[in-house]
C-alpha cells in the first residue's frame, strides 16, 4: 500500500481560520516523509449569500462563543501544496450549518474528486475519511469506483443524527474504524453493532517539545496555567472558583492563554472571589511565549466537555506539568489518575478544588514521579510515532 487518499472537512491553508484544527495534516505530512504518496481532498461547506451577510456583523461574537473562526465569504475550488502534501479543495453547497449537503451537490463533489484522481493518475490503495459529513457518503461511491479499502476516523460524531436510516448502510462499507479517544470508541460500539477492526487514532506532538525540559520544583504549588479557547464548554471560569476555594485567601497565579466569550465572565468570577490580582488573561500569544509560560507553570488545568483529543494536555505533560484533565472525555485513557496526572469531572469546581488541595499536600518527590510519568507518556506520542501507529493500523487491514 503506497497511495493514500484522505478526505476531510477540516484542513489547514493560508486562507483558512487559524482556529481550525490541523490534526489531519499532522498525520499526512509525516506519511509523506515516510515515502507514502498522499493526496488530500478538503471539502468546505459554502452557504447561501444571505447567511454570510447576516453573519458578517456578528462574526467576532459568534466566533468567540463557538471557539472557531467564522467565514463571511464562500471558498473557491483550488489546489495547493503544504509540507509536501498535495491538497484539492472542493466547495459544496449547504443550506445552513449542522445539516447534510444536498444529494445533488454531494454527487457533483464526488465527480470532481474522481476527476481529480484521474487527472493526477492517482488510483488510491485506500481512502481515509475524517468527520462524517460529507465524507461517509462520498467514500461509499469512491470505494465502488476505485475498488479500494476504506478507513473512517470518528471524532465523536453524531452519525445517526445526521444520516438516520442510511447510517448502517454507510458504516457497513467501512473496513477499518479509528477513534480519537477511548470514550468515542466506547460510545460508538455501544450504539452500533459492527464487527470491524479498529484502532486508537491519538495525535502526537513535535519531538522538540521533549527537548530541554527543566525539572520543576513542586515543593510549593502556586503556579497554574490554562491554554485554549475561552468558551463555556471548557469551563475556564470554574478554575478560578476552585483555586479560590483551595487556597482560601492564600496567593496563587493562574494564567489564561487564549481568547473567547468567557473572558469577561472569568474577570467577574475573579472579582467575586476577591482574587483578581492572581488571575492573568494573556490573550492569544506567540507559540514560543506559550511554551515559556507553560515552563514557568507547575500545574496545567482544563476540565472541558466535548473534547475529542486535546494536544495541549500532551504538550503540558511533555514539559513536566502536573496535568488535570476531564474524566470521561477525550484525554481520559492517556492520563491515568494519580499516576501521570489527575482526572476531574468536567466543570466540577468542588472536585477540582479537592484535587488541587490534594496536590498541594503531596510531597515534591511524589509530584516529581507524576511529572516524570507524564513526560514518558508524551514521549510515546510524538508526531512521528503517532503517524506510524496510525499507518501501521491502516496497512494491517490489508492483511485481514
């Protein structure tokens, strides 16, 4: 197997919102380095002009609440190359967000995909799809056209809500399933009675994150950090409530890196708890400055809901931070509670306060062990290792 066609509804480009996750590209660029011939088809939804006109005055507000960039113009079809990966962008009409594309527009996009492959003299050995809409519909047709294997990676998608009675017909075409976290896999197989091979599709971090990591001093825990969009489902203000309770008039520092609609709420909660002087909202800062602030921090906290897989957790672990993530969410399975980090119910201020108080009571030696275990876990999930594990799983389906 050497030719891989990747279908996705999110992929980076110079004109795409910087808030869009580049996770698929992190895999494809490594596969290219490994010698695979990779083509990516990026399907973008184009809405009626009226929707763009209505959204334009409120794009910043909507984007801040949603946590991702809001477009105010449609995208044109194009081709480009990034890090050695060749990408074909295809726009598909959509009447409104969160619904399926019209069937006739799916058919047009499918025809364009087939023609692109023929023009490139690219006959895929396998097709990989990330996110269901419109990938699952198009993959089914392409399988018939190219007589190849299909791999679908779930990010916690509401497939049955989208496709209803057609769901099983589409899923039964898939030869291999990947899952972005343990929770997504569990929920998928609880809902669908499908007997197919599967694998965990974890992301990786650059190996450089593991270089020049200084040992932290955990003898006096006071420095905390949060990195991510400041939106409700991530519960950023809950951290202030928990810290105020855990420290009870003692000093601490919590740095927030990121922007979003919850910024003002965080400030209000800080004032209410009389800890405003300890709360620092840094906004969106340069990547190097993010790393510097993580290195100066002892504990990374983000107890969000609906997180398929958060690379920021892994980055914090790589730098030796004591990391607190959400139980039953995307990073549960990587973090082993009390071993290489801690798990808390998403949005639960009381439990978070109890965990912080527990960490404060722990000895420096005990926390050094947890920090070391965190770095070891991160070492097993570099970009190269994650991409290799992924492609080995895909190649394994040809042996079944």
